[in-house]
C-alpha cells in the first residue's frame, strides 16, 4: 500500500466515532424520555436531559448512585430493582410499569424498559434504561374508569327509581284507590243513619275522603318525579312537554316547550339524561330565578342534539362560583360527559339564565 494512502480501517474508525457522536447528540436531544446507562451493579453512568427533566436530578447529583433511588419504599422492600436487573441480564430485556420517585419525593407513573448491553464476547457491560412518564395517560385512564363507573351508578339509580315509581303507582296507588272506594261505600251506607243524629261524623268522613284524594295526588306526583311513565311510553318530546305543563301549573310561570318537527329516536340513557337536565334546570328556576317566562327548547342540526332551558329571571351574579355541594349542576355535567356532550351555562345579572346541553347525535340515536 503506497505511503500516505489511508487504510480502510481508518475510515471504519472514523465512521464509528461519527456514529457515536450522532448517537450522543440524539440521546441528548431527547426530552420526553429518560435515557441513561447503568453499570452491571446498577450504578448510573450516564444521564440525558430527558432524565433530568423527568426525575429532577442533575448529572452531578445522580451519576455514580444506584438506580434504586428512583423506586418507592414498597418496591424496594419487594426487591423490584434487583429483580428487574436480573431479568434483563437473563432475558436481555425487562419491562415494568409502576410508580417512580423524583428527587423532590413526588411520584409519577412510569413505563420502564431495561436492556442488557454486552460486548462482542458476550460479557455484560451494563444496562440501557429508558423511562417514560405515563402520568397523564394514567390520569386519563382513571378518568375514563371514573366516568364509566359513574355511568353505571347513574343507570343503576335510574333503574331503581323506575322500580320504585312503578311500585308507588301500581301498588300504593291501587291501595289508595281501594281505600277511597271503601270509604265512599261506608259513607253511602252510614249516610241515612248519621245525617240527622251525627252530622259532624259526615263532615269528618268527607274530610278523610279529601285527604285520601290528596294522598293519591302526592303519590302520583312523587312517582312521576322519580320516573315519569310518559318518558318510557311516549318519548323525550312528550315528557318535556308534560314537565313544562306541570311546571306552569305548579308555579304559575308562563312556561312553554319548543320541540323539533320530526321525532327523535333517542336511546334510553340519552332520553333520561336530557330529561334530568331539563328537570334540574326547571327546579333551579323555581327556587332561585324569580322568572316570569321559561322556554324549554329541544332541537337538532343534523350533527348535534341541543336541549336549552331559558328564563328571564334575576340571573347569576358576576362573581358567582359553583359551590362544592352544588350536586345538581355537577350531576347535569356528569350526565352530559357520559354521553360525550357538554353542558354550558350563560347568564348575566338581571338577564336570566340559559342552560344548554349539547350531545353528538351519533352517540344517542337508536340504531335502525
């Protein structure tokens, strides 16, 4: 080989150096993953910016320390760090997901992959460890589970209310009707005997009859509030109209209902959820609004279904905040969240309140 001609091995070495340089630049540029090396005993030998961002340690603070400092006391007691290294050494790779501890003592949920690194002869040089903070994903999963659990609880409660309403209507209602008929029969039988001798008893019997009538009305009202039969028999539109009429007669407020021209074929959960939103909104109007008129509107635009309850009452003050015990509002929002929808409240002092529930139609229509 002529003098001065470069050996191919020199190019290979240069290529290795260049590759190593690029690799280091890549690792240093990664911010979303903690990437670092461990020696065979588990001591930290390198530390990238992503690791500092995730765990809070600077390189000077962590290099040379055992990686077990990232584990919880429970995991340390169970020997998890040593077990993961042993698994990676035996199988070449170990993966784990669980709580890890930052420098400040706070915890985060992490996905961890430990890979054994060997030289050409197969000797163990150490381990490459990649950690990703999965706290946000875990929070979303927990939220999804909470929403699903809440939906099941809501459905169980609605089923129980439906059962109680049926029993009130069918069992207690029938007993009250039978009591009314028996009382009327006895009144007719006793009338000839007490008309002249004990007129006060006749008046008492009529008062009892009036009380029984009031009891029957109360039972029907309570049963309807628990689960209106019209909702199951005729659908949401008829139920909203029935509720608006009842509100007008009970509170003397000029309430009216505006419905779509075409019937909406909603599933049971959507129908009862939208009905409950309207029910809670009207309850709030009766308690707080001092309104003269109320409008309940159900509409669609081909993509969304909207339910709106508007009043012309005193409105909400500018500094109004939702109380922690305002379960009615919380319940309305949870119902809409379960349907993939949103609930919004618009109000200004003296200009009433508008409560709007908006739900995607594709999530609530009955499949043909």
